[in-house]
C-alpha cells in the first residue's frame, strides 16, 4: 500500500509541476496532494505542521495567481477598468483553446478595459497591458517555485526513508 501511495503522490507532484506553468491545472494544490500522499504512508511519520503550512501556502499562491496580474496592471498605470479587464481576460483565457490563451486574455482584457476607460489613450492601455503580462509571469514563477519546493520535500522524505520503502 505504501508503494501505491508513493506512486500516486509522485504523479500528483508531477502534474502539479505541469500545472504551475499550464494555467488549466492548479499546480500548487496538486503538488500539495502529492505531499499528503507521502505523509499518508506508514513509513513517513505524519507532520501536521508541515502539511498545514504547505496547504496554507498552496491556497495563498492559488489566490495570488489571480491577484498578481491585476496588480501588475495597476502598477503600470492601469485604471480599475484595466484591472477588471485583466481579471476577466484571465478567466476567458483559461477557456481559449489556443497556446498562450491566458496570456493573450490578460493582455487583451487589460487593453480593452483601458480603452473602455474614457481617460485612457492607446499608449497608456498598452503599458497597462504589458503590466498584466508581467504580473502573469510573476505569478507563474511563484507557482513554479512552490511546486518545486513541494517536490523537493517529497524527494527528501523519500530519501530519508528509502530503505523502509525498498524493504530493507
């Protein structure tokens, strides 16, 4: 049973790493589930502090994934229309079946939102749109970092207990 939990955990961690860069999959929560599976084995003692902290980080990063691109829009001079456009563009971009749909969605949403704002010109709208894309890359990097750390924790726990998993 422990080997099955270990394999399932490794699968969740691998899919979580993919999800950190593919917007359709929730990377950090899937990676956290991978951690949970190794702690559910009889070999690795359960550590509620590690599981609680890593769960809190996964939830926080998942929420920030939608906030940071809007923050990037605002930081680059976008108005509330650009921020709303970025958020809507991110959501629409999730369902666009083309490569980079979420990036195009965030950029387009910010641009349309800023153009809709009567006090914006196209240059200001373009600047705010680039801010949304930069925010998207920052949030993706954060998700990737968290997923890599979770993978490292998994590997460390496996390595510490490898002889028990192998059966020696």
